[in-house]
């Protein structure tokens, strides 16, 4: 990698980790705006994004593991693992242009709906809800490296405190990203270039996570919800325009 590419990667890793730590998701959405231009292929871009995001999630899970509720986590996670496998395997077959546009519109509508009606919405950790959200999240993660929004909406509504929310989302993303890395490795996307870039991006992950922790600790729950809904809308614009 060139010096310019390394600097860009470092800065975007800081920004992506900061966003992930404050809102609980968004690493892939943020960093995938630039990785396709830095990496040799789209598959390698999503692989690098997942590996770096896993480090961010691992740091948070280690610190906040006592807040994890497995009965709310396992059904949606298992659904995600199955669906994302087939999505990753389909990247070379299915064109992502049209899918990205549809994804962008859906995310914008969802963000507006939840922003204005969030106080009237109650999502319970039932099996149909978990399977439905896991399916959508798995498809988005496998195709675009953006599995966050569906899972975030579920965990945000089904957890009572921001500590429970962040612990469960990061455990979900950690295990999901590790699984997708195996899927992508099997498809030939885990290359030496990805390994080199991952080493450069680690410093940015540590810096961004540290800065994000300071902001998260001071952020009220209601403000956190608004930040998340706004960022889901931004992610929709990214999917439409990038």
C-alpha cells in the first residue's frame, strides 16, 4: 500500500471505530465509502471491513460482557449466520448496483419512521422478530458489509439500558463478522493485501474506540436513540450515492 492509502485507511478506521462505539453500529457503512477505492476487489474490501470491525467489537465485548443476554441474541445471530453465508457466496453472481439503491431507500424510510415514532414502538424479543431481523441483517452483511441497521433496531428496542444495548450489538457483530471472514476466506477474499491493510488499520481502531467511549459514557439514552436513527438515514444516503 502507498503512504497516501495508509493515511486514508488510518483516518477512516478512526472515524468508523468512533461511530461504532458511540452508536453501536456503522463501522462498515462508514469505512466502505473508501475501501473499494483502496483495495484490489470489492470482496477484499468487505473482508477488511469485517476484520477491523471485529477488533472494535471485541474490545467492547470484553469490557461489557456482563450485560449480554444470550436468549435475546442467539436466534437472530443463528439466522444471520445462515443467510450471510449464502449472500457472501452470491456476491460474484448478483450485481449489487440495484440492490444498493433499494437498500438506500429502505434505510432512509426506516430512519424517518423510527425517528418520529420511536416512543410508540415496542419490539419484543420474539422468534419471528429475531428471525426476520436476522434474515435482513444477514443479506445486508453478506452483500454490502452493512449488517447493522436491522439488528440495531431490534437490540435498541429490546434492551432496557444503553449498556445492555451496546454489549449485545457488539457481541452480535463480533461473532457475525468472524463467521463472515471465514466465508470470505473460503471464497478467496482473505488475501495478503487484506492482512497488510488490517495491520495498518488497527491503530485507527484503537484510537477511534477510545475517543468514542468517552462520548458514549456521557450520552443520554434518548439522545443515543436519535443519533442511531439519524445515522441509519445517513447510511441510506451512502448506499444510494456511493
